[in-house]
């Protein structure tokens, strides 16, 4: 068995015991990447030299019995949306194709401090907007279980890299399901922590009130290990929570006694694939067999989640992405061509005697912004900027943005009420297993509706986790979503681990 | 709600995006479809509900009022597409 079949926790124990070296492990990852990633397309860039240098440095310190970090020698792949000082950080966008940030994001700094080996950067939907990774400006990522299908998104590269056995751990980000959905479609574990649990400093912002960074791995225990390394308060992020970080790895293997699992009847309504429903209901039965008490709860406003999300997230995005102006950093249009274009338009309007047209013509600065953004952003990013600008514009603000903020509170209140009766809510992560590449690219609304089961956790700020709980008849993974109250990551992980210890779904590997 | 091509042109200007004729046509259709879906929020009774702008509502997070290091000018400027030693360069705004 290849060492890459082993979990991160097992690998860490072997590294600590001196049975394997980080250089061996890193080399195995690099070999697996070169053997498989031309088919999968998970990585945008692999930094072989740096990874091997980090690995060798950790091995040397271990050999000398010097102190090493929490993840010492474990390779980790990072979604290309977190700043890594001096290294390309592109967000899979032409806009940032050459961007080298002048500082580290807190999560990357924590990974470095933990002595993780930073193997490379993973593909994603441009600026994390999408659910299939097809919105990347650079490449397609394929699902390791079926190369004709999507790995999900937006953290599709991070999910596929773990699912394909290229790396034991990866970092994703989740604004409306972008960790949990690809984890589900790729048959791995993905967790969105409580909003504020992990610092967003240096995370390229999409929707600031929803974005959260989290771990992706083969097992819940591995996710606990990675979360422990990246969580915590950060003075550089005023929205990060000033609460101690529990030792998740110390408790993750302790089953919860008297566990109460809630099932939301709204999660099993029309549109749910029969195989998915069957797998999720079977998972709930597993919990019952482990002594959990299962009861029905109601999340009546969940059906408005997608509409609420697609007002709030684009609104925040339109504001956040205003910074890409061609002046401060990132792409800029060709100035000579832009000025020539403007002069040509002016001449045409003057010749036609259209004085109003001349007066309304863009100034050179405005045209520089507009052309830069037209050339730098892809279609989905433009669509969301347009949608957000529309929702926030005069005359529509009350009907859309303000209304959505009110419905957001109702969605949160549904969860607060449900969590008075249960500890965790279990349900599907998506209505069906991975769809085919290209299947939804022409229908943005259909693509948005895939987020039905995931967006509510972001709107409410609660933690959610997806773990494998079955397979469809054609061999595609099916995910189980568990959700917990604010800051209850510890019980979320312990509850998820109970299922994992009772089943073998997490041991299934993509046939690649 | 109907979204006209003029609406889309206006929003594109506000958003500082230049859209081609083809993009304007597609965007008008797609925005109309998405906004049409989002319109069902109007049916939700939100009488007396406070808007919720953030998932975890924190107030007044302050840091000590102390002088700290900031990004050196040359490092910040190094990322800019067009700059001199002192600042960012953009097309002339005045005196056309």
C-alpha cells in the first residue's frame, strides 16, 4: 500500500517515530501529482523545490531533536486564494495572474509556523465564485472518481487533490458551501468552521460576512488536526473570535453520549435524488444504532436560503471587488489602446452631432477601470458584480439587500430554535452526486440552486461538516452534512468521527 | 421585475464594467432570470425583524492606539501595474 493511502494522523505518527521522513512523503506526493494531475488538474502550481527544501529542513530538525511544529513534515495544498508572501496568488483570475502579495495570510503563516510542507496551490472557481471549478480562468479540474464530472467548487482543486491521493491535507474556503460541497462530491471530509473561528486576514475577500477558511482531508480526525493548526483569534481580523481553541485532536475520538440528531423535514423535499436520500437516511440509522436519539426539526426559512444568499453574497462581492481598478495591483488594460478607443468614439459622436453622447462619454480614468475589469474578470464574476451592484443601487436596496438581511436573521433563528432540541442536524450536502462538466455552464440559476443545502450555514454563521456516507450506483461519492451551533466544532467533529468509526466510506479511494 | 437593457447599461457603469453588445444581451436575460427568482423574498413576512448584516454580531472591536509598522511604500508600489517612486500612476484626470 502506498503511503499516500494513509491518513494525515497516521503519517504524522510515522514521521514522529522516524519510520518515514518528510522528504520521502513529499516525494511520494510529488510523484503522485506528476502521475495523475495531467488528468485531474487539481493544482495550478506545484512548488517542488520549496516543498522539498521545507521537508528537508523539518527532517533535519527532527533528527537533531529540535522542537518542530504541530504539522511538521505533512504536505498541505492551499487554495489559490490565500496570500503567500512573494508567491503567486491568483484566485484563478486573469486579474491576479501575476499578483505576488507582499504579506502572508494568517492561515499560511500558521501553516508555516506549524512546519507544514506547502506543496502547491489548488485550482478554484475565479474569486471562489462557483460550484464546479469551471469558472477558473486557467484550467478545468476533474473529479478523480469520474473524469467526465466536476469535483464541485469553488474549492474543487483542494478537494480533488486530496481525493486523488496527491496530498493528505488541503485548505479550502467556504462562502456558500465551497468546502463542503466539493468534499461531498469528491468523497472526502470538508469542514466550514464557525464564522470568525479562523482568521480571514490575507484571504482574498469574496463576501466578507460569509467567507470562512477550513480543512479538507480523508478523515474527520485529520480535519481536526488541520483545524487546530489554523484556528484562533487574530488581531489583524476584527471579525475573528477571541475564544480559546479547544484541542480538537485530543477529544475527536471520544464518542458523544446522549447525542441528539435533528433531521429537518425540509431537507427531504422534492428534488432530492433517491440514492442520496437513501444514503443519508441510512447514515441516520447508523447514528441510531450508536445510541443517538433522532428527532425531526423544522428549518422553515431554509427554502429562502439561496435567494437570500444570491442577494447578500453578490452585494458584498460587488463592493469587495471594487478594489480591482487597474491602479493599485493586478491587471491593467493597455493604456494606448484604451485612449485610442475613446478618441475614436468621441470623433464618431462629434461627426454625428451627438453632443449628449460626447458629454456622457467615459473619462479616460473611468474607461481605464471599465476596460481593465472587462478584460480581467470572467463571466461569472461579472455576473455577480452586476447582480450585487443592482441589489445595492438606489431604488432596489430596500427590496433586495435590506430584505435579504432580514430573512437572514429568520434563517438564523430557525437554527437557534432547532438547536434548543438537538445537538447536531444531519442531512444531505447536495441534492445529487457530482454532475457532468459543462452540464450547467449555460444556466447560472440552476448552478446557484445546487447550493440549497449549504448556504444556510454561512448565512447563520454556524459550523458545518461534510463526510462521505455512501456511493451512487455508478460509483460516485455521496456526502452527509452535519451542522452544529456556533463554536461547537468540538462536538461536530466528535459526532462526525462516531459515524466514521462505525463505517468504511472514508476508506474508499477514487479509482485513478 | 423586468430588467431593461438600459438598466443593465446603467448598472455596468456603476460597477465600472465595460460590456460588449453580446454581453449586454446575455446579462439582461440572466439578471432578469436571477432577479425573478430572488423576488420570492418579497413573500416572506419580515415585519419587525432586525436586519442581520453579520453572522456573528460584534461591536466596537478596538486595538490599542499605538504606532505600528505598516507596509513599506516600495513594497506596496511593487504590486502596481504602473507607478513611479512616490505613487500609483493613472490616466490624466484633469485638463483634457
